[in-house]
C-alpha cells in the first residue's frame, strides 16, 4: 500500500484524486433525496463509481472516494460525526478492488482470462461491499445513530447489487481503452513507488475472511443472538450499540491490518 502515500508526489495522480472525487459527488448528489435511513444512507447508483475508478486510478480512486463521500455529505446536508466512518469506509471501498485484483492477477487486464476473471471481479465487489458495510455500520452503531443490522446490511446490499449491475460492464468497456492509451494508474507511477506486496497472498485470504466474519458477527450481536464477550471483555450479554462496538472492534483492527498487507 506504499502507493497510497507515494502517489501524492505525482501530479497526474493528484489530478486523478480530484477527478475521482468530482465523479463520485456528481453521481451521488442527485440521489441524496432517495433516503433509506435519514442522515445516513440513500439509494446509491454512484456505488459503481469507486469500483470502476479503482481499476483505472488505483490509489487515487481510494482517496477520491473518501473525499468525494464527505463532500457529497456536506452538499447534501448529511454531514455529521458519521461522515468520519463514511470516509474510512468509502476509502476502503476504493482501495480494495485494485489491490485484491493486483494480489491475484498482477497487471493482467480484467477479463483477460475470460469468465474466471469476471467471477473474481464479482468476488472483489462482494468483499469491498462487505468492507464498507462493516466499517460504516460499526461506526454508526458506535455513535448510536443506527443499528448495525439495519445500516450495515443496507449498505452492503446496496453497493453489491449496484456495482454488479453497473460496474462490471463499465470495466469491460472502459478499462481496455484507458490501458491502451497508457493512462492506467500503474502506467503513470514508477514501480519503485508501488508496494512490493510480499504478503499479498496472505491478505487475499485474510481480508475476505475478516469481512465475512465481521458481517456475520455484527448481525448476530446487533440482533442479540450472540454474546459479545468473545470480542470485548465486559460487554458480554449486552445487546445494542455497546455490544456491537466492542464485539466488532477486533474485526475492524484485523481488517485494517489485512489492508496494510496488500
């Protein structure tokens, strides 16, 4: 993940951050009126944007997704404490697609290996959607804004379905043209500025497994079906946001650790 920091010395990559944020905001804002949970989430066709741009702009898309979501919250009247978790969740949502792909397929073009590539892309979208659902759902529950079982699941399903329907065909149409023009992120950055990824194969297992475990545990704790004592001493037997925040904290830390290995 070295490229997340080294990209800031590359002018073209900085421009891509601004472009990513602008594209995300432009698609998110019109749907701010289609509220699902007031002040927290809405119908988001724009969820496909970070997935697409992650493959094209790489680390710039991660920063752009985080900043873009915060800007959309401000302009859409939804800015608040939860926007911090929105930034982190959307950052990971733009970070995981290109890093998980790179961990398994290197610099191969999406779709190059045929149907198998598209199944793997669907898997990446599912993992990325779980990651943003876990982080924002956990954050909102921690702040007492909404239960994890409601918000976490809504964000996961909203992003998953939207991206499967919109992002996959957009990647197939746009990515080959961008790469042919020499404008893909890995073509603009020096190899020395990109992380070596010695532990990417480990992260390729750790990140999806953690996301899945966190989604399951978060729902069970939030619904009062699982004692949270395994996750945080002193929270056992409680339900609600205290149990969820304590029980999911280890999973959040493990997810972030896994991302550091990509």
